[in-house]
C-alpha cells in the first residue's frame, strides 16, 4: 500500500473507530463512518490496534471516564490527525479532480475529529457553519417545502383524499399511506420484485449511457433483512469482499430495513431505487469495478458517510427513481402514486435538513423541531421523533450529515436538467474519476 493510500485508510478508519464504527461489521448497527473496505489490502493499524477494539466495544467517543481514557489511548497509538492532514496536503499537491476529492475528505475528517474532541471534553465546540462548509461547501440554509406540499395535496385530492387545512392534509397522507401499507412480512418478496423491475428499467434508461466496461457489472446483488429496534430507518451495507473463482468481485450487499417503519408501497418502491438500483448498491458496485480494474484510486474502495462524496451519493440515490424511469422531474413519472411516494420521500429529506438547521443553527428544543417536521414536512410521528431526536441531536449526524440528503438531491437534479444523460451519468457513477458534491462539475461539459 502506498503512503497516500495508508493515510487515507488511517484517516477513514481512524475517524470511524473514534465514533464507534466497524467497517467489517455486516450490519448497519455496527457501522458508522466507513461504508466499505473491498480493496483486498490488509487493514491498517488504525483498525487492528488493541486500543481500536477497546474503543469500538465502548461505542466510540463519549463524555464518560472510560471512553475518554480509551480514546486517549487510541489517539496516542494512532496518528489520525496527522493522516487527515497529510491527505489534505496530498490533495492540494495533486490538484485536479482527484486532488479536490482528497482535500474535501480531509476537511470533513478534520471536522469529525474536532467533534470527537468536543464530545470528549478535549476541544472547543465546533461551529455549525464550519460543519456545513466542510460537507456542503457552503453555509446552512432552511428547507422550503411549499411547492412539494402543494403538489402532494393535489395528488392526494386526485386519489380521493382532499384537504382544506394542514390537519386535514396530515390525515390525508396517513389515510393514503394506510391504504397502501407494505406488509412487514412481505418486505423481502416485494423488495425482490421492485429490484427486478428497477433493474430492467435501468438497463433501458441508465446502462446504455455508461462505458461498455461498466454495463455488465451486477447492479443489485442485495438481500433484504428486516431488523428490530434499529435507530435508523434502513441501512445499505455494501460488503464487496466476496470473490468469484477468477478473483473478480461479486459486488454483494445487504439492506436492513427497520421493522417498525411505516411505509407505503409507492414509498417502498422509491426506497428500493434509492438504496439498491440504480442508487447506492449500483453506485458502490460501479466504483468497486473501477477500482478493481485500476481505473480509480484506493479512496474509491473505502467509501464513507458524512463527507462530500456521501452527499453526492445521496443525491444520486434520491434521483435514482427518475433515472430508472428515464425522466428528469417527479411529475413526469408515469404513476401518480409513485409521484406521491417520491415527493413524500423528498419531503422527508427536506425535513432532515430542517431538523439540523433548527437544532444546531437556531437552537430549538426537540419537541418543537418534531412538531415542525410533522406539520410542515408531512413525516410520520415515528419519523418526526427519530429525525428530531436520535438523528437530529447527534453531534455528528445532526451537525453534518442530515443536510447532505437535500443538498445532494438538488445538485444531482440540477445536473440532470443541465446535461445530456451520456454526459451526466458517467460523471455521477465515477467513470470520469471519483467525484463528490463539489468536484463533479469539473468532469462535465462547461
């Protein structure tokens, strides 16, 4: 492993370990920042050191005496901060798209390190605007759901659920969802059916615009796994470590779905496109193939949450249903129920951004944030509680990741409106170099 690759590995897995993540854990309940390790390279000391195991067992940084001691021991043994700084320096020296990608990683991991120090009582509070500039390249801004709300109300009225007030609109959404609720025991079968449908659509509307070498890559080698009492709504766990007899990757993944999630069939269809094909699993599979063939650097093999690339990946995933259908706008989807399910999913991501903004920029208490998310963004009571609580008030997710969904969605939608599919799709899926929310523009026609 080259020096830069070692630094990337140490920066990613070191930060992941500090926050309690385990990249080799097959479940999202044990993962956090590092989303993949499929390079066949040996794991770095940042993962294998005994202090790393101790810190992971404790769940990562916390203000408790034991966690502070474990984190101190780990940081004394592993120079995570030095690796983060060297990745940034290498990015500046490299320049171009790859250099910008590496520099963006360094900025995000630098913030995550300082957030860890804050939690441990070893550093000053990290300004919210610094977090936003690191992951989004700009300051925070509130969500404006008005146009989506208007369209949702119109579609609900067409579906037999008219409303004249916000209370009636909430009731209409709940009634519409209840009529179309996914039976929990049918999730695997329904997931398989939607995967087959969406993969066939992707063959028609996505694959022809990609380089020949990517067209045969399996886009959806995934198994659905219901999971009880998870703090997340769902978790795509890209594994990518299985190999065929000839040594080629099998591009395998799992998707864990919170068994308590209340979701309609149209929303579930959008979710499958987001998490599987042509969304996250497809994106990771293409990047693994590019790395396997030597067309992408090591950083493409150790993908991450809470970074600029992750923001772009969320944008790809949220536009995946449109890509599969070969359309640019939600209102162009051929099925009205699917339009509604997609709009509700996008409103949920607007709510994620709003939760972050109200919690960390405005300092609102959880009950008030939950009320706004429920009333203004039409999320379920269960989602409002999670987004204003476990996610929104988390020092890392709330202050960095939640706004990435909306930012990525709007970025990818704008790129798809501005560019032909033969230009934008190869760029988004890494065929012109691994890119992120900010660097993707550099590989597209001006």
